[in-house]
C-alpha cells in the first residue's frame, strides 16, 4: 500500500520502495495531469541514495508514455534545488527521489506543487486514490523518449545559488576570517555549499564526507547531536574551527557544532537567526514553528515585538502558516527553516549561509552568541527529546491516545491534538509532546521544563506510558 506521510512516500528499498511502486506513483500522477489537461513539464531530481538515479528515469519513462514531458537533473542535487526549479519554471509539479534523513536502506518520493510547495494532504490523498485505481502502467523506452524530446537533461545550480545570495548581506562577509568545517554526511548539500562558500569568500571552508556514498558510511545521514558525536565534534575542537556545519542526505536539515564541540540545537539556530534578521538586518514579521519546537522561539519573538504561531508537524504546515500570517520566518526543531520570499520549504544550504553571515557580523564565539540570545529572551528552560519504536497498529494508537490521557504530577493547563501529535501544556510555559512520526514507525517524545531533571523524568514517564499503551493494544485490551 502506498501512503504519503509528512515527507512524502518512503519505504525500505526492495520492500516498499520498488520499481513497481515508483511506476504506480508516476502513473497515478500522470492520470491526474492528463485529466486536468495540464501540458506543463515536470522537474525530476534525485539524491545520492541507492538507485535514486535509476528511479528518476523510471518515473520519467512513465510520464513520457503518458505524453508528459520531464526535465531530469544531470547529477544528484539537494531537494530545495528541485523546489526552486518548480517555482522558477512556473511548473505545476516537481518530483524528488529521496528518503531525506532516513537510514541508507530507505528511499522515497517527494511531490511538489505550484510555486515549489510540498504537496498538501488534500493532494496526496487524491494521488493515493488515483494510484489505487491504476489498471495499467504505461512506460516508454528512455532512448525513444529522449529522441521525441519527452525527457530532457536539466540543471539549475547557478540560478538556485543566485537566489540564495540575494538574501545575504555581502558587506558583512567582506574580509571575514571565518574558519569553518563542513560535514556533508555523503549527501548532496555539498552541491550548493561548496560553491556558495567560494562565492561568499569564506576564508576557510573545509569539507569532509563530500564524496558520493549510497550507504552514507553506514551512519544515519541526519545531523543530530548523536550522529555528530562520532568524531566531528573533536575535529571542530582540534582543528580550532569557529564552528562546524553538517547537512542531511538531501540538503534540507542543518546541524551546528560550536567552537567548544557542543551541539547547537535547531531551536537555537532558529531563534538566533530570527533575532539577527529582525534586530540587526531590520526585517519585520512574525515567526511560525511546529508544535515540537522550543518556547525559546516564542520568547525571542515576544521580546522583539512579534508573535510566534504554532502549527502541526510537517513543513507544508509551516509554509501555510507563513502565508496565512505573512510571517518573516518559519522553522522546526528537526532542523529546517525558510524566509518570506525565499522557498516554500526548508533549505540547509540557505540556512548555512545565513548562519555564517550572522557569526561574521557578531564577531563572537558561537556559544556566546547563543547564550546572549537566551539571556535576551529570558529563557531558562531545558529541552529534551527521545525515541521509541512503534510496534502496535498506528490507527489504534491514535484512537487510544485521543480517548485516554496520561496522568501527570504537574497541573495540565491545556491539551492539543495535531493529527499525529499529542501536546500537553502545563504552568510556567512547560509542555510535553507525543509525536507519531509520519516517515518511520516511531514515536518522538519531547519535553520542555524549567530544569533538566524534570524534563528527563517526564520523557521517561511518557515512554513508560506509551510502552504500556502498545502492550494493551497488542494484547487486545483497548
């Protein structure tokens, strides 16, 4: 069964992610396009994952057989590059072959709509229905498709980077003495960042894991604290770098290590860049975050005279919120952000450039910049998160959590249900969240409390609660 979650369709290679399913999705999309009478071409990009390039061609061959033209990238690219191309060419659809930050044995497909938006749930529900109704998949030999100009090569790297540079204050970066190390994690972020660092004249920009490796060195290609602990932090310290940057496999998530080797959370990246853009660059507007993101963002927005709006998980919800409130910035705790007027999606090449500019302006260690912004916001909480494997039926879990709330030692002020996310609000701006991942069989558990001890204890309590819920469901007791 083909389902599209918060980040598109994803599956284990050879299990759910197969040529048959790729072609089914392509045929379903073709049927929608031909029914609508849309003659515009489709951009198809792909990352470094195993069989991504082949998958892109299989997808294009189905489109060609349905008389739909496609432009395929000549090499692997970041996801934001495809979003950018979909917008710039005025196309109605774009396709990216990627499983984002998932392990190497996953792959997937992201669909973009007009102006480069992530496909919303209304469209993905429609696409799923069309896929179910496919009676016959058409496909065309790729050489014939090229001969008939139904498949053509494409590249937009220069246009993509030029758009990023429009948002950068080049005067701030003039004569900078930044010393940066960048971990590409064997992904595609390097496609943009290597050239961008050169164009912005970053004094020293050293790259590791820049080569193509479909197995990502058998590491999780996601720039989390844990993933960057295996050697990269030591490289930052021992190499006397100002900071380290890291991006995930498809180039939309960012991780930062400060000069002391400490992980700079994405909550801190989001809050600090928002502060810099409003306070120093003079930008105006509210900010949008998802329900798993720190109140640091709320507090810095309030300090600056603006408001933080909270939405459901999924970057499409953030960009929808930005449009609704005409917000300056939108971002999430998992490591992505964008600005008004840039893309309707997250981009780690863009956020890396903004982060380098901010550090060059302040001329202070990253740890000091982050601490100063926390002081400015009067922020004293501790943010904590953990992971738990989903073993029970997901629909039964959602139904159970809707009908049964955990018992808390603290007074519950408010409860919110965001589709697959269950958030509990307490006094003193504290909160907890149970999040059912939309991209893998897992729970994400978050807590933000006034001290580390309370946050960690609350996460453990929620883990035990969820474990018991799953045992009840699996035992047929719910």
